[in-house]
C-alpha cells in the first residue's frame, strides 16, 4: 500500500508537469499571449522544482513525514486547482511555479521512504516501482490530460490533475511513517561536504543530460530524420514509454545485485546506442527500435542513481535526493538549450545523437571513477573519510 500510494501521487504530479506541453496553443489563445510566452509555464514549473528542492526540504526537515506529505501534496492540489481557474497569464505562471515548488521534496521523501522500508537487497527495485508512476504520468496521464483539455478546455486539464493528486492524498498520508526523515534542519547541509554525495548527484546530472537532450527533440528526430509523419509522434512516444517501464524494473533488479557496476554498464550501453543513432535513427524500420531502447536504457539507470544518492547521504538522504531532483531539472533545462545550439550549428537534429553520446560518455567516466574509488582498500581512504567513519562509530 505504501509504494502504491506514493506511486499514485508521483503519477499525478508527473501528469501535471508534462500536460502543459499538449495544451500550450489552447492556453496561449485563451489568455491572449504568444505560444513562446505560454512555453514559460514549463520553465516556471521547472524553476519551482529547482528552488523548492533544497529550500523547502531544509525548512520542513523537522516535520514528521506524515505531516510533510500532507502539506506538500496539499500545496500541489491547491496550485493545480488555482491553475485551473487562474484569471490571467501572470496568475497561471505563479500557479505553475507553486505547483513545481513542492515536487522535488515530495519525490525525495518518497524515494527515501521506499528505500528505508524495502527489504535488504530490494532498495533499488522499490525505487523502480515508485518511478513507474513517473512513466505512467508521461505515457498515459499526459495524453489523457491533453485529450481532456482539447475536449473540455485547457482549464479542465489542470482540474483533472488536482483531482488525481487529491484522491491519492489520504492514501499517502495514511501509509507513510510518522517519524521525521534523517538530517534535520540546516545541519543536514553538512552532507554536501561529503565528496561521495556530490559525486552521486553529479553522476545523475552528467549521466542523464545527453539522453534528455535527445528526448527533448524527439519530434523532429522522428519526423525530419527518420521520415515519419507528425501523426506518428504520439505512437513513438508510447514506444519510448513502454521501454521506460521495462527499463525501470530491469534497472532496479540489476542495481539490487550490483549497484555501481550496473550503472557503469547501463551508461556504457546508452553511450553506444546514442552513437548508433546517427545511422539507425535515419531509417523508418530501425528508428522505432532505437526509440524503444533509448527509453529502456534512459530509465534503467535511474533506480541505481537514486539509490546511490540515498546510500551515500546516510545522514541527510531526503535533502540529498531533493537536491538531486533539482539538479536533474537544471540538467533538463541545459539539455534543451544545448540541443537547440547543436541543431542550429548546421547539421540539424541528427547531430543530437553523437552529441548525446559524448555527454553520456562523460557520465560514464564519472561512474567508473566512483566505482574505482569505492573499491579502493579502506586503509587508503583519505584522512577526512577515515575521520567521518570514526565519528559515525
């Protein structure tokens, strides 16, 4: 029941994050603003996540987990309900920022709770089951919300999200433990003095930025490069989502057996597949296979990366995961900007594949460094690390 209720909230929040993309023209026309200005609603949500990750988590660190979940999800319900009735563009922009403000902290609480309550050796699989809510929000919730918006009006899309999250609220509050998460208040900030924690967060950013860049431009990749009609894009997004769901479970299973080696192997495979995209992505027969495999590998690395952050940040895992989620949003914003630059450089969308491979290779190098560092004999650990271990004992 615990994982199911948390997954349901993640499903609703993810739907709220991505549904805007499907109703942007409707919002722009209704509020009398250009489509690029309406696109800032996506930026406002991401900005809320980036700011809210560290700030909200520190300010609420002494709250019991049950009260924290109730407050975070309650704000999400209110912000999405406000978005549904916002009278003007500025009000809607504020509503999207407020909706994003609580997401990173909630995701951090959900991940750390899933890891803490999972049986030994099953932590990454628990994270994978939780992340399925994100997959379903992308491949089911977002298209459903878009259909509702087109049929009834864009305000109904945000209303639907508010209802989804509100339905999950009592289940989540009843299921989570009452105690506070480890690492209370600003004292938890000391966790970021640990190089292992910083490396785990950097691994998430570097390891994901390449494939996020490619996914951000999936529409021109499958239409202009592979030659599919625009009507095929939703189908290919479902193909990507199917790979993502399978990858979640496979990645969790692998990470529970060999956490860092599985992350290294998956990043290596992702680098190779992105590099092959230059050739494979240009043909109608092979492009759907490429899209499926990219979805599979992109989400297979997530359970291991998230579990690594939790295990590295033993004293303040919730804060570390919240900052990790904020870092992912920064990477996503950077990926969109960089992808546009790659396309404008002259080689078109096809150049995104090798560019993504190079970025992912940087994440692979960092993963190898972290793996070798973990395997270093304890006697050769730096003095700071030995002091930290002694202090814990």
